[in-house]
C-alpha cells in the first residue's frame, strides 16, 4: 500500500496581513514601488506581496513582485528563496534549483533556505543532498523552529526507507515537544512501516489526544487495526472515513482494499 505521511510546508515568512495584497490598499502598493530611499524595505515588501499572491495561486502577479524584489535588492537571499519555491510550484525544477543555489550562496547560514532546498531535493530522490541541507538548517543556534528541519529530515529518511534515521529525528522532535501532532503521527506511520503494529497503535492514540482525526489518520488507523486483527475498530474507522471524507484518496484506497 502507498505510504502516506503528514508533511510540513515550505518555510516562507510573511508579515503582510491578509488583505494587504488587495487592490484597495494603495499606500501599501506604493511603498513597494516608490520607496527610493529604503530599497531594502521596498524589496522586502515586494517579496511579502509575492508570497501572499503565491499562496492565493496568483502566480503571474507573484512572479512579478518577486522579480521586482531582486531587481531592487540583487543580494536579497530570501527573495531568491521565494522565487525557488514559486518555480517549484510551477513545475520548473531547473529554474527552482538555480534560485535555491543563488539563495544559498548569498546566505549560507539561512535555515529556512536550507530547509526548503532540502525538501526540494528530497522530492526528487536526492536523499543525501537533502539530508545535508536539513543539517545545515540546524547549524544555526539562533534558529527558532529547529523542529521543522528535524521533522522534514525524518520524513525524507522515511521516503528513503532509512527508518533508523527517521526514528532518531522524530524522537528529537518529541523531546522538544512531546505533544507534536506531526511527529506523533509520523512515528505511528514509521512503526507501521516497520511492522511494529502495537507501537504504531500507541503513537496514533497519542496523536489523537493532541491532534484531530483526518482522512490520513483514519486510513493509517484502519491498516494498523487490520494488522492487529481488531476488526471492530477497523469497521469504526472505515465508517468514519467514508462518512467524513467520501471523496478522499484514502477512501478510494479503502474501497480498493475491500474489493473481492
């Protein structure tokens, strides 16, 4: 069966409030284009607008703003990081890689940049390179969210079937936050993949005390309980999955599993 894991998103900082990128805020737009005396600030505003448009999937406007940011401040590493994320979302891997390399060259200690580049490389099966960038993200002692690259390093290790490394990093996340829903779910998934079904069940129960039930957690629960021959629980989870998430990929997988 296809392995499913909950994943962390890319690290893009945005301080622009929802609505600032709309057409009604002329003052904000002017600050992004007319601030000749503070180019770094103008570049930052353009980058933040680009990220907001990217999140709205208005990619043409996002690209325009991000290109404006690097035009104003050619050494602005965070803007190249955002451009790399945008080109990756557009399916243009070559350009994305080039912008990641540019961002890294400008800010070798940039933890968010290394975390994003690690995810990019992991998606393409470059396990060792990805791991190297996740570790570089952790090298910065001032990084406020080390659990993000730790979790992503664990998820990448799971994709590479390096279960010992994945276990190591997820345990480090849980040492920092024993109630991390993401780490608990993926520990359950990891133990299921290893055939340690009772441990998987225990971690999933811990997850359910910290997080909410989703189609992914229900599907994992179904497989764990099937492996443990707990068919009443299988029926309960299956009913929840079909009722609450009838159009989900996990519901389709359940239907395939139950076909005669």
